[in-house]
C-alpha cells in the first residue's frame, strides 16, 4: 500500500474516530460562569490593549453605515492625495509585500536546489574544500558546522532577491532528452551575474477531485536537471488544493546521481500556502545514504519589499545525528549592493557571522567572518 | 480571523469565539490526548478538562503569541496528569482497566488508526495524526509540540516508514 493511500484512509477513519464532548464542556463552563450564555451580545474590545472603552457590537444597519462612512472618507482622501502622489512619484512609500512565486518558479527552485545539494553530498565532490584563513580562536560550533551551513546557503542563495527567479517552460525539441517539456530556470549570483539551469521533464495528472468549493489535483513527474554540464535524475509529485480563497501547494522532489542507485538521494518537500494575503514557503531537505536518513534541514523563507529596498529573511534548522542548529539569515539588497548577516543558535550556543562572495585564484568562494575574528572561505 | 484573535475574545467569555476555537482544535486536542493516555474514554475526559482549563485561564494567554502551542501545552499537561493519576490508582483487576494492561481492546478504532497506535511511538502517532488528519504543516506541529521542525520531519518519516512496513509485511 502506498503512503498516500493509507494516509487518505487514516483521514477518513478520523471523521468517525474523534470524540466530540462539546455539550459536556459547555454545561460545565456555564455552571462555572466561564462563558456568556448563548445569544447574548458580547461587550468585548478587540484591540490588543485591554482597558480601552468596550465597543458594543451593534446590528447590521450600524455596520453598513460605518462602512459607508469609511468608503466615503477613503474617496475624499484619494481625491486630495492622488494628484500629489502622482506628481511626486519618486517619494511614494512602497507598501511591503511578500514576493509571490509561480508554480513553475517553485518547481524550478525545488529541482535546482535539490540537485545542487546532491552534487555537494557526492563522495567525489570537490566543493567541500575548506580553507581556514585565520586560525580559530575557539572551538565555536558554528565554525565546526560551517560547511553544512554553506551547502544549503549555496543551494538556495541564487534565487533570493528582487525579481531574481525567472522560469520559462517550453515544449521540448531536444531529442537527447525523452521528455515533454523544457524548463529554463534563471537565478543570480551575488555579483549580479545571471545563472541559467535547464530541466527536461514530463508531468502527468494522477488524481483529481472537485467537491463544492474545493479543488484538489495531484501530478507525477520525471525528468533530468543539468547543472554545470552534469545530469541529475529528478522525480516527484505535486499537489494543488484550493478551498475558497485559500490555496495550498505541496511539492516533493527526489534527485539521484544514478537511477540504478536508489539508496543515495536527496528528497525535498516543499509546502507553500496563501491565506489572507500572507504567503509562507517551507522547504524540508532530507539526505539519504545507503537508504538511511542521515541529515534533515527545514528552511522557511519570507521576502518583503520595504521603502525601496528588498529584504529576504530565511530561517534554516538542521538536524544531523545528534547535532542541531538554527540559523536566521538576513539578506539585504540596498543600492545594488548585497549584504548577508547570519544569527545562529547551535545546541544553545548563540552568535553571529557575515557572508560575502569573493574570488580567489579564479574560483568563487563564500567567505564567512565570525565575531572572534575567524574568517573561513569555502568553495561555492 | 486568526485563532489568536478568537483567544482575545474568549477572555470576555465570548461563546462564538469558543465555538471557533473548539472547531479549529478539536481533532488536534483529541489526538494529542489519545497519544498520551491510550484510550478513547480517557482522551475524551482529557479533552473536557483541557478546554475547561483553557477557559479558566484564558486571561493568562498573551495576545499575539502562538495560540495552537498554548492550547497544546494545556492538553499535554492535562493528559500527563491524568496518566500519572491512573497509574497510581491502578486496580489489580485487569478487566477494570483493560487499556492500561493492554488486554481486552475496549475501543473501536478504525483499522489503520489502531495499527498506527500499536506500531508508532507516542510522538510519531501524534505527528502523523496532526499532519494527516488535522492538516498541520511541520513547522506548526513543531510549535505545538515544542520540537524543532527537522525533528518533526524526522519522526514523520520514521512513522510513515513503520506504517508502510507494517502494512506491506
């Protein structure tokens, strides 16, 4: 039985399994005067500061009147302010808004980052070479785990910034790759240079449910990702669910070096939800070696535009054996320059370091500078 | 309206707010309780006590914090207290407390739910039910159970692997 089949069955069983002692709770609560009796209007102040004057919830008519006044006030304000705003366009305050990724963008980022992690974890990978520029002054845990941090940072960093991610999907005409579609995924280095990745894939609808206001669709896909001339096999599943105005997308991707070796792979699960204009995206990467889970990392990201500059924050939590760590990465682009600061908490040890990209002997490296003066360079 | 806003209204005894909170959290409260106490009847008692405790202490809830985690903590504490109490009062006659002795099955769970209870650890069972039945994301489950997200993912993966193994033989 497949995972999703028994998980669906589990959900169906739960409809009948879950207890519902609502009436008992209400009787007991009313006996202790913990709840207002039913149908009594509530005098409650919704403001976070308690102690303000209570606002009595009145009937529909008053609510409509309040809304009408508010609408009229807004129209008057716009009539007065709009001409001024249009005249002084450069001074308009930009309202912060999260960057929205399309389904293809999410697909593309997921596939590229998973393949890049696989590249990093390959036994013959040269990317993990580490040069300590200064001798460490302490056995700082963040320093000890910096290569783990670097591989996730490298996997995702080329996709964060102002309209950095672009995906373009076309019908595949390349006979060397027996797939239906070709997707070109564009990211950017911290020095502004574009990077393009190519993925060939075939996606098929595997399940579809439409019920009242709810729509749910599931897709399976297989393909190949090309990074720096090397091919990675990609397979996965994607689901889309819409319930009224809420949407939820889930994506699962596995990347292999070799389809004959299915015990060593990287699996990425991504959850993206849009609810009340808030977008949350979470990636969970699992690294399997000889069929065993050896490392897992969860990454959450939030991007906002505020006052002419874009700030991307992402939180990264990893678990490797008994080691656990949490990093909060703040990437800021101001006047075309990128700066990255990282706050960490590794098994209770807290600190900060900064990251910048440097070129050494023609190779790009990430340079990490810690508070105690330690500087570590790691190949990208 | 978010759960946090309903919690704010609940401080004034708003019944409609309680109804919304109950509707949003009933399943998760049930499974957190069940995973600790092991049987339906006791889980239902825990649910009642937990919601009443939530009502009595609604004024202690800090606005803007994580309402799901706050409620989950109340349920866990209540379930652990009930479990400890039952262990101390444990009757010798196993028919009086069949669930505790693991003898006669007194509950009628669905087949898969029953299997999950038997093969999974307490945490694994809670996580798989919260994710599958209640639809919570891993980060949300982590906040409820006060666990790092990768730990939740780790246990979720272990749980699905154990279920697959038990089902496929």
